[in-house]
C-alpha cells in the first residue's frame, strides 16, 4: 500500500456521522465530519433543541458502537 493510500485510509477512520432520529427524536438533524467536531455539534444540538446534554464520551461511544 502506498503512503498516499494509507493516509487516505487513516483519514476516513476519523470521519463520523450522527443522526438525531437514531436517538428516538422526531428530528431530521444530521451532522457529518471529523469525529470530534461531530460529537461537539451534536452535543450542542441535543442540548439546545431537546434539552439533553450528552457528554462527548457518550457520543464517541455511540459512534464507535454503531460504526459511524
């Protein structure tokens, strides 16, 4: 595997997606991008829109458990 392909492969592992409806909300909010940014944006959304403050650790675990 060339260095460029290896780097692209590693970069894809840091990408994530969270869908608010996956948490049981009737909400079409979706966020995609780097895992740290996704967790933070989703945390802010759920706190502001649904009144629930998920920790970054909880959201990271959810992403890992669900292969996001």
